[in-house]
């Protein structure tokens, strides 16, 4: 063990010790970089072993295309999705099937649909359309999911950052902002095993979010509840998330909560089923907008999924967890061994989901991502977890441990932690 890795915060070391470490880590990085490798910690997608868990999807149709209510799934129609698929949505989302639309292969696509419907047609069959506002603003808890931010940018919606706290977004701040500005129309939420922080919102946070549309100055405010990791536990029983639907019914805001989920990380990430849940008026408006785009979803795929998963989602997700648990454990182990004592980084230890969020000393994220790239490791671009790609402290790095093998993950984490140590040592030396 090298001096400084033995349990002492890096900032407390005398300058000569720091210089020695800087040289040692420079040499170590040169050695591991020389391997001509192509490592990647940026891909938040299932690994091939996980995909194989769903290969039996192929055999569930076996010539029987008729759904339980007699629908021939090979034919046109059925914009709300077949009954069995909506039941599957209910099992995943914990919302009655009657309030769910089962759609195509992507929940992101449904988020786009909701935003464009809110903007152009309105969500409630009346004259409330976002496009009639002077400007449209959306509250964005940060760090968050980059594609939510890209959607807002695509539609010209201004993003207003809200800090992400341990139990969810800072809702006092959100309520103050939403109450003061009728141009604030929505808030993004990833309530369970959030991307990238991995935390699950507390009951109080869920209740406060359900109340938010009633407090907002805009009468067309919505909560965008992207429950992408609803059943993606690493340990059983996993984190419990309160039902925003139940709180919203009590608060009279159910038509202002729009929930999303999909089977993307349950079966095949590119060939699953997406779901959106809300009140009857919202679903009606979405169907009206969707009917211009398509005559109906891929119901054969919906039937395939329902036959494969209905009643056994928990069991199926336990098999995913068996594969993912060692990967998340390895990431935490290497971070702890390499950085734990040095007081130069903090990271999350999620109970589920797809990501670990790593916070460095301020001002180092871009540098570390660039150093890693030079050493053969691709990381998510620094800033991607913030709107407009701007991390104000330049310190957040998102780690996606799921895709590669344990061996690749180990090599990638070695490079990442070396880059973090080296960049931190150089920063401290420059300050000394
Ligand atoms: C929070 C979150 N929402 C949505 C998605 C994408 O979902 P889908 O494949 O259903 O479009 C992801 C994918 O990484 C995600 O992390």
C-alpha cells in the first residue's frame, strides 16, 4: 500500500508525500493505459447475460396470436394496448390497469408524446395549452436523467434546477418556485433508484409532490413521474416507494400526475413495452394525439410480454439482481479501497437501478473524464447529468456498471480511480 492510500485524507499530506504519490499514480496510469483497451462505463443498458433471461419471449406466441378477450393482435387498432399488457403495466407500476396505456417499445417516446400533447392540444380536453404561455419552464431535480433535459431543450422549455436531497428533490424550493411563476408547468421525477443518484423518494416527498399541482400558480402544472426502475431491486424486498396516485387522489390532483414505466430493462431494451398512466382525461388526450401518428401499437409484442411476465415480474427481476449485484458490489469495493480514506470523493450505494453517482472535488469532473478517455476508458460526458450539460461545480461523474463483464468493470474502475486520485493530487499540489 502506498502512502496516502493507508487511511489519510489527501489534503492533510505534506507536499513531498503528495508529490511522491502524484509520480506513483502517473506511472500506474501509464501502465494500465498501455493495454490498448476499449473500456466503457457510460452504457446504462443491460448486459448480454441479462438479455438472455428473456430469450423465451420468442416462444410465447407459438402461433397463438389471440389475446384473452379475443383480439387478434396481428391486426390494426387498440391504441390503449391489449388488456393483458395493461395488466402487466399494473404489476410493474402499482396502478390499476384501467388507468394505464400500454404502447410501443419506449417510455421516452411516451414522455415526448405527453410534452407535445400538453404543448399543442392540452391534456384535459379544454383550452389549457402550454403553448399559450409567454414561456414554458420545467423544474429539473439535479443531478438527473440527461434525456429528460434533452426533451425539454427539444421543445424549447427552460429548465430550472432543484437540488436533489437524500429523500428526493428539495420540495420546499420547488413549491416556492411553482407558486410564484405560472410559466412553471412541470417537474421531472425519477422516484425510485433515481438516475443517477440511486435514491428513492421518501413518503413525505411523494405526498408533497402529489400536492404540488394544487400549489402551483399554473393550472396546467403536471408531475412527470418516470418510474423507470420501479422493480429493479438489487436486494429483496428493495426500497418501498409510496403511491403518488393514492396521495394525488386524496389531494384532488390525480389528473396532474403522469406516470411512466417500461420493460426496457426487464426484457429487451430495444424491443419491450412502454406504459403511461394518468387520469381518464389525460389518457383520452394522449390517444387523440397518438391516433394521428399510428393506427395502433405492436400488440403481438405486448401479448408476448404479457404471457412471459404476468404474475412473475418479481421472480424475473430477482434473476436480473443475481447478475447485477456482484457488479454494483465490485464498483463499491474498488471505490472504497482506492478512494475511501482519501476524502477526495463521495459516491452513492444504491439498492437498485442502473447507476452509481460519483462526486469529485469541485472542478475535476471534465478533467477526469478526459484523462480516462486518453487511458482507454469511456465515461458519460461530464455535465450530462445536468441541464444544458452544465454541472455548476464540475464534479459529478455517472458510473454505469451493468453492461460489461466483471473483468472489464474491474479494469475500468482501476483506471477511473487512478484518474480521480491523480487529478485530485494535482489539484491539491497546485493549491499548496
Ligand atoms: C430514468 C430513465 N427513464 C427512461 C429511460 C428510457 O426508457 P425507455 O427505454 O422505456 O425509453 C431510461 C434509460 O436509461 C432512464 O434511465
